[in-house]
C-alpha cells in the first residue's frame, strides 16, 4: 500500500499549495465521471477515494506544520526585538520552511550583525517572494544602500604633499 505522499507524488514537507496542486492533477485524471459506466469507473472511484483520503491527511499535516512554523516565526521576531540574535538564528536554521517571512527575518538578523552582503541576498529573496510587502521592500532597499555604502572608499586627503 502506498503512503499518502507516494499516492499524491509530493514530498513529506510539501506545502499546502503543492498538495492542492498535486491533488487537482490527480482528480482531473482519476475522477470517476471521466470513465464510462462499468468496472473501470468503479476502479476509478476507489482510486479517487484513496486520493481524497491522502489529500485530507496531507493537508491536515501541512496546515499543522505551517501553524507550528508561524509560531516559531513569531518567537523569532520577539528574540530579534530582545537582541537575542544567535538564539533567533538557531531557531530559524532549525526550520524546514523557507518562506518570505523566514528570509526576511534571517536578513534582518544579518543586518543587525552588519553582514550586509548576505543580508541583501535574503532580503532580496523575501521581497521577490512577497512583492506586495512594503516592509520587505524597505528592508531590501536599506540592505542595498548599506552594501553599496560599504563599497565606496574615500581617498585620503593629500594636503601638503604636492606643495613642496
């Protein structure tokens, strides 16, 4: 017997949208209404029942994972606000999800650690994952400015060197 993941063709850490997409593709293929009355239709009905059951199980698991991840992200925000950056970073690194919020928070940690080049990468990903977020866009712009500011080198004043 196949596991729900094998039946839907998704990974164990699949997101809700990945599970829905896989379910819809299988439902279009195996829905009993696509078959003429007879044994093939009955077999498709059984197959569709298995697909529905796997979908419900995987969706429930994915939602509980997403809820747990949302709780962790809230905790990371509080840790960043308290200045406990290493603890926040450890908590983020232990999460399997790399959503826009994850990338944003990781970028914020790197910004506070003055690692602007790496922060720029994560904040760029967050801004692309969620382009309608002004908070992510602002953080990305700030990281760009700080990264470019670090590249500008000032020439030392050479007063008096050439006045001899």
